[in-house]
């Protein structure tokens, strides 16, 4: 690794630690009770102290190995996007909503219902949910499990089991012709 690559990698680590340092307080949910608030505050202080130590270690390494006059003034915090949900959680919740409420739904309607169940109110997160729901339903429509109605906006509904079984049987017969 040459000097330039080392410096870029180290500055990226510093920017990530700085981003985590800045949002450490935002991770606290609405707490009830003085003891819970005190525990959360202690946890935040420990996390921030750990991140501050990490940033100082990275800065010291850069100064020692690369540039003795280096300062972190030009570094902007970097916040990595990480979903707080488990894989498939949004899809399962979407299918559950579609099964419980029989008529077809638009992607936007489903995104708002899923957001309400997950407690999401941020418009950017709802937009991400909308995109994830559309992609999941589109792949299920290709697989023949969901009906994609050609309307504006697109409406989605779950294909009845009887139709799914016959469609998969037809697909199997056309894909793998039996030997004579």
C-alpha cells in the first residue's frame, strides 16, 4: 500500500468514527424513568469516549507514518447506512398486510402501512421502504406469486393459491419436456 492509499484509508476510518461520534446521542429512543435515562446517558458517554480514543489513535498513526502536521480539520463525518431491520422483514410485513386486506394496493399505500407498523415517520426512510417493496413485489410477480396490475399507479395483489399451482405446473411442463 503506497502513501496515498494509506492516507485515504486512514482518513476514511477517521470520518466513519467521527460520524458515529456525532450520532451517538441520536440512537436513544424515547425513555421513561430516571434510571433508564441515566443508563442511556452513561452508555452514550462510554461510546463517545471509545470513539474519541479511536479517532485520536487514527490521527496519531497518520501523523507518525504519513504527515507529522496532519490535522482532521478537512474531514467531514461519514455515516454509513445500515438497516436496523432483519433481512426479509419488510417483505414479510408487506405480504402479511396484503393477505389481511384483500383488495389490491399501490406501492405507496403499502409503504405507508409498513412504515406505520415499523414506526417509521421519516420521508427518506419511507421512500427506501417504497423502493424495497416495489422490488420485492416485482420479483414475486415475475415468479408468478403476485399479480401486477397494469394501471397507473401499479396495483399489487396476491395471486390465489389455485392459480399459482397451475401456473407453476405449466411453467415446469414447458421448461423441462419429458423424454419420449
